C-alpha cells in the first residue's frame, strides 16, 4: 500500500501535490498537516498526533472517527504518523510539508528517513527536492543535468556513484559540503554506500555546470 503524508510544515504547492499524489493513496495528516491536505482538496483518511494544531475548520471538514490522538511528547507528530502508516502495512511512504519554518523541525523531519530505513520505501518532497536515504544502493532516473546532492549524516564509507558527472569511488564521505550539487550525466545513475546514513537529494530542476 502507498501512503501520502502531509506534515505540518511549509504548505506544498498544488502542483507538487498533484505530481506526488496518486489515486488510491492512503492520505494521512500529521496533526495540523490536515490543513494542507484540505487546501488541496484531499480529505485525510486519518489525522495523527497530539492534535494541538487542530482548529474548528479542520474538525468540521473531517469525520470525527478519523482523528487519532497520540499524546506522547517524546516523538514528533510526523514520526507518529509514519508509525501509523507502517502499522497499516504501507510499503511506500511519500511525505509532503516537512520543510520550511523552523530548521530544527525540518532536520528532525528528515531523520524519519533514517529511523525507518529498510522498513518502507520513503521519500520527503518539497518544491526543490525529493529526498531519500540510500539503503545499500539507490537508482536515480532523470534528465542530464538534474541536480543531485549527497549528504552524509555522520560518516559514510564505501560511497560509489555511477552516472553522475563527478564520480566517487569507494569514498568516505563525512558530514559536510563535499557531496553538494553533483548532477546526472547519464540515466539511470546509481549511488552505493557500504556503511552509514547517506541522504540523497534529487533536484526538480536541471542546472548543468560549464
């Protein structure tokens, strides 16, 4: 099963939602993310979180039995929603509205990719990037010049790329700017990592360097 999660960050554009949403998706909202779903004409199948961001307009638009209050404060509403999706048997999870606003929240939202690595195929989408974690290897398709950035969370060893303009071969990549702004040279490109948590940012635009 595939699910589309709306987090309570910066609202995604209607164009981005249309590009990511598929008919038949289980639509979930992390607390106030329900507002973003409704703004795009999607009524969430479930709203999960401590529900402190739910207002009267959201309550009026969504059936009452779709609200699932999880009062725990030691995990974020997005993580609660991902846990809900996994419990429902979702194997493909697309997340919108996880960026913008507070940088600590945005970084914490990206951490769900690492925390649930291997449990589902999971991506975080914003207006510029599709972000995923490299679990051993990851294939990327896109036009030549599509921007690709690799960000190591800590230290990643054995980083090897194929099809990117500036290749890496069995490279140790540490947290820093070294992997920022590569580009697809031939598609499909492949990124491999032996150990560590490596985030892959695939851009939604083409920017070929001279």
